[in-house]
């Protein structure tokens, strides 16, 4: 909520309803990539040209967060690379297009 206030999503005068609530304790698990069988099954279920497939290939092919993927524009594609500007870090990356991402675009 404090981050939302900093971003201007809440006015500074609005109180953070989560202030003072202690964070839940949990065991953090490392994320694992999808197994090849799941990637193949997804690709089989959604053909090129579908919204699901395009988003899937953008996420998988660039390795970016969904918010960054949703902000991507056609002008970011330059030849066989895609320009990525990370929302969290502001880093500018030029990522080579994978075969599947190129076909999806």
C-alpha cells in the first residue's frame, strides 16, 4: 500500500489500511521453470495467432514480468531482437527473438 501511495495510486492523505499488520511468515520456495512437457502441451493447446499463445511466447521468450510484457509495443521489435524496458529496474535490454516468439509475432 505504501508503494501504491508512492506511485500516486492513492493520495498521500489516504491512510494505508495495512499499516501495522505484521507480515505472514512462510517458507519461501524457489520458482522452477515449466517442464518441457508442459510447454509442449500449452503450445499444442493454443495455436499461433491466439492471444494466449502470443502472451505465452512473449513471457517465455523474453523472461519478463507480465506487467512489462503487457506494456510492450510493436516498435520494440527491431529486426531479430526485442527491446525491453523493465518496469521495476528501468533496465534496457535487447533480447534476441526465439524461433517461437518470432513465429508468434
